[in-house]
């Protein structure tokens, strides 16, 4: 999996993200979140309250005309179907926050979920600091929810402290499932890791070491097409990094060069 979207490469976008949000009905742009280059992340407001909108700007959309001709457009139907199926499978599983809306338009793709103020990375450095019993409660929730996900054959693909959201009563919500990101990455091209996974630009690596392959970009792309399947071991490695960072007061244990 992840082969189609792994064809995207880092490109400069000069069109303001707000221009893409304006095309969504009943969604109002508020403020950008993060500095990700793959999915532009924006806090917005809709009729139900604050939401997070992740925008995948399609290649060439900034220069496309508006005559409605989308014959050469970047197609996302496959991933819309996969993500909608995932959304339905996540319903009823505690401690997860699925995307509520998945939209594919001519110019961009959109993933929309409720906004939660704190993620785990933010929370561990905010007073009052977490007590030992609170950390245990968070770890229990993460272990329990990941066990339920893996029992259903669902794998996250990009688990990190930024993707563990926390409510004011320390209820965990695992968000932003990344089945569409490439499973394998080339060892010798850190720019691809930065493009897809280093969304906060902290240069911290939660990606399991077996996902890095000693091959060139073309060979890794072919591997993603033929054998790009996530597994539970990859998620468990990422989960271990998250738990370690929780107990180390947001100090990560691996950077990309160390992995």
C-alpha cells in the first residue's frame, strides 16, 4: 500500500491553503497547524464546531483551469474507498478518532476530523505535569486500543506522540491513521522520510527500522507496489517509542540517523 501516493515528491506550493479550504461547503479557514509538506493541516470551523482539515493538493492543481475537465487529474478514488472502509471499521473501537469526512475534488483531497486541543507531545510539557498514575492510565489506553485494532487487522502506520490526542480528562484518542503513506523508505534518501513522516520537523523517528531499505528510490517504489503491507510489529515499535517518550518527559529516543 502507499504506492500511488508515494509517487508524490516534495514540491513548492505557492497557492495559499485557504484557497482550497474555501471550496469546501460550510467550512471556514481559521489557522494553519504544523508545517507538514505532504498534507497541509488547518484548523477550521464548521457547523458542529472546530475541526482539523488535512489537504492533499493535487499535482498541477495550482495551474489547472476551471473548465471542469479532469481527464488528466490525480485520481484518489482508490484511497477514498479504502479510507471510508477504515472509518467504518473504527466505529465502536475506544480511544480512536477516525476521519469524519473524506472528500475528493478536482483540485485536492480532504480529510476532516474533530479538533482536539492537546496531543501527547504538547501535554507532557504543559503544567500541571502528568502524575505517574496518569502516565500509567495513558499507557493502558494505548496498549488496549492498539490490541483491539490489531485484532481486527488494522494498522496505524504513523503512530507518534503528535497523533495521540488527549482530552482534558486524559482520555486518549489515536488519530490520523496513515495507511496511505509508503510502507518502505530508502535508507539513502532522508528527504522522503521528512516529506511523509517528519510533519513537526523535530527530526524524531518513530518508524520501525525494517521499513528502511538499502535500495534506490525506484527499487523502493517497486517494493511498495508489490509488497507494501503494514504489520503489527511496525506499529509496536512506534508504540514503544511513544511510551518511552512519555516517561522521558518528551525526550525522544531515536532520531532518523540513529534508526
